[in-house]
C-alpha cells in the first residue's frame, strides 16, 4: 500500500517528470540546463518563491551529471 502522500503525487507526476528527472545523456543534460536557466530568470534570488525548491533540486541533478560526465578544466 502506498503512503498517502505518494498517492497524492501520482496524478501530478506525469507532468512533473517532464521537468524533474536525472539527465542520462547530453540531450537531457542540455534540456535540464535550459529549464534551470528559465527558473533562474523567473525566480532570481527569491528563496521564498514557490518554485525555488524545484530550482535547487534541478541544480543538484545537473551538478551530479556534470561531476560524472563533464571533464574538469585544468589550468596549465
């Protein structure tokens, strides 16, 4: 039996999963970055904005992808 909070989330997940996902390839990564940029433009520094948690989570997922797939630039 699903937790009541999870049951409430099921109907919304179809929509939310289009913008909140773990990027697994370059195309998904670029789309996630585009979405994050859009959120940053909308939210700015307003930590009380209702979408601020989404911006934070998407940023963490992008950072994870970069840590695993984007080589670090080293200075000579």
